[in-house]
C-alpha cells in the first residue's frame, strides 16, 4: 500500500494542519510514476478505512477528530514529527475550539457516521 500524494490534501485535516499534510505529500512520489516504473499496465485502487480503524495514521481518525488531539495518537503518523511544537499547539487549539463550538461537526460531522473513508491510501498493482 502507498499514499497517493494527489489525494493527501483532500482530507479535513488539511484545514487544521496544512503543514502536516504538505510534509506527508512531499514524502511520496506521484503514484502514477511509482505504478508505471515496472512497465506494463497498472491499476490503482483506493483502500477503504473503517471508522474504528486503530492503525494510527491520520486518516484512520477521519470520523474521530478528537483522537488527533491526543499526542500519542499523532505519534503513529511520522509527518507530525517533522513540524515544530508551535504548529502542533495551534492545531490543538483550533481543532479543540471547533469541536467545542460544533463547527467541525457542522462541516464534517457526517464522517462520524460514515462506515468507511476512501482517502489517500491506495493499492497499486502493476503487471509487466
């Protein structure tokens, strides 16, 4: 499985922590380049993350934003380690404010009831 860098920034987290997702996107080559490298044909299939996924990457918490306020949960995603403490503190403050006010739920609350999420995680199958 790989990350499709073109889809990384489509996640709600981009509004709250763009530097985290920009860092993540830069770490991956364009998925089409990776898939075409062996030659032949390829398919790219998005992976459906379940709402109760506990794998520890950002999109695993697509419908549980409060989990990303937990520093231990964020440690499961390496891109958080590449940003400074001020960015993390700002993220915590703004997301907590939007969760407390209901602003997050107003815009993204449907994700709390969505059984799966197709984000940037993909399976690439190449055939020579």
